[in-house]
C-alpha cells in the first residue's frame, strides 16, 4: 500500500477543461452520485489533477463521478459515476430554457410509462 497522499482541489478547478466540452458552466450544475445518491453541486466534488487527466470524486463517498482525458484523437469523457447533472435556467445559454430547471439523465433515455 502506498503511503503517498493525494491532494485534491474543489470542482471549480475543472471549469476550464469542461468549458471545452460544455457550453455552460458545469461547476454550477447539480449532480447525483450514482453510488451513494448524494446530490451536490459539481463544484463540491473532489478533483484530482495529478495524473494524465482529471478525476472528480464524490465529496461524500469518494466514488469516481467523472474522468476526463485530453489525447491526440480528442477528449475522452466518462461520467458514468453520476446519475444525472442538472443545469439551472440561469446557467443555460439557450434563451428558451428560462423555465423550470432542466435535468439531463446520464444513465440512458428516460423510462416510458406503460398505459
């Protein structure tokens, strides 16, 4: 077991990298951890930037929420550690989004109700 302790910064440190992918501020968005169910702003995530990319972990259970790596072929983004990511109408760039908050599910299409 390694005795090296990894230092983390808050999720705001990912704003620059994530702005290359998203047109809105992801750090202000609210997300749910797929492991423990904690609902927090992305800015509260623990961010590890010591490796070849960015790893965001849940502030409650330390489960991996997001992995981001810039490589020659493009950008790899893995967000399977989050159940959803919700952007408020104030963060959206779309003028028509000025209504209720929009929730983007990350675990597949919405489930349809049977009638």
